């Protein structure tokens, strides 16, 4: 098992306006004054053809003039030409930004440190990823014994010339003799599975295709593994069609995929997803089924020793979270929020599915973020105000002591097995790059497995956590990181405010070389732990989803107001950033309070809240957003949808939208349509541009050089509009 201790109403919309023409002509927006009061040249945007498309939904006329931009850039020549024209216009503007090359060079230097994944033990071998710094993808290594010589197993940097094909999920067989690993191409969520003979390094002929959102779990003797996949999509629809009919399959080594055994499916519920995990003793297959993104699961178990492998339901109904922790025989430990919004630990008997759970550890004031059975004990990972704490308990719940974390930050990992007391975890903070620790649960001994050398001095920075009041009085936590000199001098400085606020995901301290480059230049970093996230359990999540989504936007706006009112930054110095659901956040608050922000970075965002459920994984998000085809939900979604609420006649901040052509999680059509609407609207003369990465997806698997390029562009953009002066930093040039 593994765990992570991580990880006012909307304004009424105005119709976006623009010329209805195609071709290479350009549209010049009305000129205005820059944030510093200096005249700026008119921004010239490529023309985007406008459709006369209006649909009536629940008595509301909904215009969608740029729906054609939803088409796949790989197959639609007009969309392809639009992408090329937009990228060219954006590149011309970015080339004028002072300091972009300086930021890029410095980000490369800050990325140049050894990065390790948490090791996984199989037999006497230890498997882990290790990036020497600037490698586009992290190679996979193995050691024979804890202190054995490091041996390269898989180097994904040779998969593709552009570095955009990645090593994704991987799992060694229990004896360490074989390894199954997934290949991800161009950032897509689709995977192809391969199998490696660890002794010889030889790749087997086994190939498994059309795998997505899958775990990988071997049977006890290592003869085969269980995985999840969807049916093969229709020709040309792989990157946009809805993902339905998830099934669990078993693949025996040395056989063709066509011979794989179907283990579990729910044809009466094609919208359900299934993930499978074999218990450490190999006796049971634990299947976790879900319908959306909410942590609400049904648990099915299969006794693998039985001839017919008949599924039996252990937890019926998707009403609560049930996260498998470990087992001994038929006794299974689970983390659950049933009767405990901040979670508790319970035990179930797989041989007697009808019995009520036995409570092992009751709910506490802090959120139980994860649990893992290691040796003869269980590690509990708690989240206190979005920071990690961990403790050790006996199997009956009796406290056995604290896990000695090295400081305030985020601990993740703690993978291990019943019967083996050894585990590893990753620890990091805002100015602390990830260090890998080895922990013995029997002796509570802690030692460093891998620690990077730092190309900066963390003592130059201070971190604080404070609580501010949102619009309705709710206290919301926020981390603030800046240079000591700024804090001591109480100097207002250009500030980057980041948020997410959704899907029960907690924002916890973690190291980012790109953010450190911003901090080095004298910028401030603020991260708000908005409602909708998982920082304070189920109730915090509920307070920011569906009909309560406006709370998330209010929390973020209040964070910006707090930073200005309390002297951290000035009114023309505040930039905002968010990715995915956070991109939606940035788009929504920009519409609601365009006066509050100097610049905005909405990345890979969900921007059309009336059609998000029509593509790929979008159907899962109804748990957080609601159903666009239901009247009550429709009116809520329509009120804050970024694409539908751009306000003519109001000056907007500078906006750089970012997305990628192979994003099949949040399809790029969201960002394409949003950018087209921004450019056609009368919202002032600051730039409203879009940067579209090629051969990249939603984020995972993105090559290091593409990451550096994107953030050098993005942070140079917001530096320009918040007044942050970029200057060289390096050996002999420290301030």
C-alpha cells in the first residue's frame, strides 16, 4: 500500500463580439494604458471565425460562437491553422518580454539536482526512478540489496526524439524478477503496458494497449498481473470520446492480450470505474469501484484461491470513501469517512461481508489523509492545517509512537508490506527539495536514502501560514513564502497567488524550481487552501462543490484582498495562477473581479461549464460541478462558467492561457474557445493570449525542457504586468 500525507453571485454575461471572418487577417484591440500608465501598442490577434450558434437551454439562450474549436487539432485543418496562428502571435509577444531568457536559464540551474522517487521493494531488490537533473524523463533503476550497485532498467529518454514519451506507472513482481511498466506518449492519459525481465534487462513480447486510469497489481507468484482498461475507441476518437465501460483484466506473462481473462465488469453500470489490488499475501483481489471523482466507493473482493473466483460485495453503495490499507487473512483494514468526515480506521472481514465494521482508530480533529500497513504495524498520516504529521499504531489501534518527520512540510509514500517493517517516504517543503527517507516500523529508526545538493540557500526565505476571513466569515488558511529581506522590511512586492479548490485535493507544502525562480527575483508566493479541497476533510470539500462552488471563488478573491490590505503586495502587483480545476478558478474570478488582479495564468482549465461532460473524462466531474443537463445545476454552472461570463466594457488583467494539443483530460477546446472569446471582447488593451504546447497533455509526462519553457514564458509574462524586475542570479550574483 502507499499513502500520501499531502497531493456574491457571478456577474451577468455580455456576448463576446468579434469579426466573423476567416483567413490570415488580424484584429487590433482598442489601445489603452498599461498598468504603469505608459501607452502600449495595440495587441494584434489572429481572426477567429465566428459561428451563429445559439441554443436554448431551460429557457436561456446560450451562444457558442466558437464551438468549432472543440474539434481535434490532429484532424481539423482549420483548428490546426488557428493553433499555429495563435502560437505565432503569442511567440511574437513573449519575445519582447525582458528577463524571459534569464528566468529560463535560472530555472534550468534550479532543476539541475538529483530527484528520486520513493523506492519499492520486491524480493531483495529496490526499484526507483532517478533523474540526474535536466533529463527530460526520469529513468528507472534497480539495486540488488539496499546498498547494492545502481543498475539502469528503463531509460524513457530514448523513447522519442522530442522527449515527450514518458515512463508512467510501473510495478515489480513480488519476487522482483519481472517489471510491468506503462508508456505514455505526448502527455495522453492512454497507456501501453510492457514487461521487462529484470535479471537480463530483456523486454518480453507482451503488449497491453488502451489502458487508462489503471493500477497494476501482480498475483503472488508473479505469473501475471491485473489491470484496468476501456474498450478500444473508434478510429479518430481516441482523444475526445467519453471513457466508458471500465473492466478489470488479468494478463498471464507470455500470452497475447487477446487471451487476457476478464475478471470483473459491470455492464449494467457502464459509467463505473474499477481498480484492482492484490493483497500482500496473494489471497484476495480487492476491487474499488467509483462513478465520478468524489471519494465514494463500492468494494468488491474475490478470493483468488477459489476455482471460480466469484466476486462478493464487501461494501455496497457508493456513499462513502473506503480506502484499502492492508490485510491479514480475511481481516481487512480500511480508511473510511463513513460516520467520520475527517476519516477513521476500521476493520472488515472479507469472509463475512455482512458484518459491521470494527473501529480501530476513531475520527480526530485532524484529517486522516492516509494509512499503510507495514510489517506488523500501521502508519497513519494526518493533515494538520495542510501540513503532514504521522504516527505508528499497532494493528489493534494502540499507539506505538510518532513517525519522526524532519520538519514542517509534506510527507508522501510509506509503501510497504505486511511482515516487512521497512518503508520509505518522500519529504519536501516550499524551499526543501524532496529527500527520501528509510524508516523501520519495528525500531522506529530513520535514515536518509537520498538527499539532493541544493543550488540555493533555503535560509534566505521565510515561510508563514496564516488564516484570513472569506466573504462569509469562514477562516481559510494560506501559505506565504518570500525572502527574509522582504518580510523584515515589510515591503510590498509582486505576488503570485495560486489556488485549486476542488475534488477533495489538498494543497500542501512542496518544492518547485519554477516557483523558486520567482521567489529569487523578489516575488512573493501565496498558496490559498480554498474550500472544495481536502485540507479539512469531507465537510471542507462539500463546502466548495456543486451549489457551493461560489465559496471557492469568494475564498480566492478574499485571499487577494487580504494580501493587498495587509501590505504583502500592491493593487497592481497581484498575479493569479491555477491549473485544471484551478484554471477554471482563475477564469471565474477574473470575470468576477477583473479590477483585483494585474495578471492571470489559467492553465489547462475547464472553461465551458455547459459542455465539460461531453469529452473524455469530463463525465466524472459532475460530482464536483453538477450536471449541465439538469435545470438546477445548469443555472449554477451558467452563472460562473468562464467562457460564458466575459464582461464587455470592463478592463481585464493581462491573461496568458496555457494548454496542450494532446490534453485528453481537459480537452484543449476549453482553452481555445475561452481565448477566442477573450480576444473578441472589449476588455481593454492588455494582452489576452494563448500558449499551446505541442506533443504534451494535461501535465503528467511533460519533458523537463517543455516545463521550463512554459514557466519561463508564464512568469516573465506576469513579471511584466506586476512590475517585477528580472535580473541575473547565479554564482557571485546572490543578493
